[in-house]
């Protein structure tokens, strides 16, 4: 399961925002975004933001 933070980050990335834009929006480090995305990608079995966008519906569960 994705945490609330994972869902928030994944949704912004799936919407096309860069790691820096997501970091600025959430007031956290771009490195933190990259680390969280690594775990999100593993949990969802995807390898990129574009694959994440394709699975966007799965983020709501």
C-alpha cells in the first residue's frame, strides 16, 4: 500500500510535474522526492513517471 505521502508525490509526478516542481510544491528536498519515487515505483511495479501516469487510477486505492 502507498502511504499518503507516496500518493501525493506519485499523483503530482503522474500529472507531469518534475521532481523539483513536486519538491517545491511540498516544501521538501528533491532528493526526498527521488527516494520516495523509488519506493513508489517498486510498490507499483513501474519504472518511470510515464508508466506511473498510466497507472494513475491505481493510486486512488
